C-alpha cells in the first residue's frame, strides 16, 4: 500500500508498506515522479532479482541528478512490458516489447528505454543481453532554436510563474532541473556566478550570470520563503511551455529544453570559443556540445569577408 504526503519544502514523500516488511520511502520534487516510482516497486520491489528491484537499485544512484524523472518513466514501461525476473529476459522478449511499443511511441523512445535496460542490467551485474543487439534507429536531433520574436511571444504569453524560468534558461543554458534546484546559497553575487551541484553528468559547475539572469534571481529571492527559489513542479513547467507554444502556433518540436539549445547557439554566434561554451553549458565533451550548437551557414557569411 502506498501513501503520499507533502513536506514543508513542497517535495512529495512516497511510502510503500508491505505486511511483514520494513516500509520503503523516497522523496521527490513532483507527485508524478513519486507515483512512477511507486508503480515500479509496488507488488514487485520486495522480490529480489525482479526487474523492478534492479531498476530501483539503479535509480537510487541517480538521486539528485537531472534526468531521473525520464529514466524512472522508462523503467516503469520496461517493468510493465518485460518478464518479472530480470534474469529471465531474452531477446525474444525484447523483440516483442519493441514491436508492441512501436504502436505507441517512436523508435527513438524505444531506443532510450532499451538503453536504460542495458544500464540497469550492467549495474546489477546481470548478463547484458543487449550487448551487440541492434537497437531501433535514433531520430534526428532537435535542430530548432527559438528566435528573438518567438522568445518575446512566449514571455508575453506564458504563466508568470514559469516566465522567470524561461528567462533563466534562455540566458544561461541551464536545464529545467538545474533552474529548479537553485537556492540562495548557490548564488555568488560578487563573482556573478551560480554554483550547480549534482548536475545531469554528475559534475559540479559554476554558471556565469548576465544582468538579465541576475535580475530574475533577485526578484525570485524577494518573494521566496526559504529553500528553493522556484517551487513550480517540473512537469508543470514543461506543460506550461508546451501549451503556450500551442496557443501561439509555434513549431511542435519546441520544448522547454529548446531554450538550452537556443542559448548555446546564441553564444556560439557571438564567437565564444569551444572552451567558453563548455564552461557555460557544462558539457564534458565537444561532440555533445556540437549537438546543441545549431549554427547556420548564413551566420558565417560576414566572417568570410
């Protein structure tokens, strides 16, 4: 049986009880994350070696890092569609899972789910049956960035609670999870930087802040009541952004993460070098940074004269 309670910080604590067993509890930023976690462990988590149990052990290592919500969602789908015991999963099961999921989601989504399964198996020291398995093809990376007119339209249209987060991501290239993790202790007003810990890639970094980002943070501090500066739930941020795009008839491919792509591209066009861009974005290698930098040929014309 699962119970949920809202903590003073606004986070959601989920607890799963099973007769004769010690209660299992975990705290999340959003109710959706808590429910996804409960769904994967309830009825299965107490069974040693189950896919749910193995998934939970792996997910616990991601606590506090970006991407946990998405990985939890993928694990939930894997648990629903594959055998109970992780050791019993065969390539035949993988093929059937892929075929069923293809009627619901894109090949890119299935690819990410199977990659998560591979990591779960490796983490639990189980035979990785996906080693050498041909995964569904990845979709094309996002190439859309938000132009200045679209950006202003979004700011005029989106919820006032979400608008500051839009500005922060647009100006700093921070991820949604990073924006929502900001506390007063993170900000160094003298150096005009913001310290991020437990980021998606596991490395801490300092984010440079321009005048527009600093103004947003000062305004947020003036209304914050301790703890995190922004308390909007992650899924509500994404929903608000998507709905605003729909109201404005903006491209369907745009999402909140597009702001990160846009910021990195804008700074690349301002002729910041690779090391400077990496310091802003936090990417650990150039190949990943390149996926976020969408420079057009027309942007280079003036540099050739």
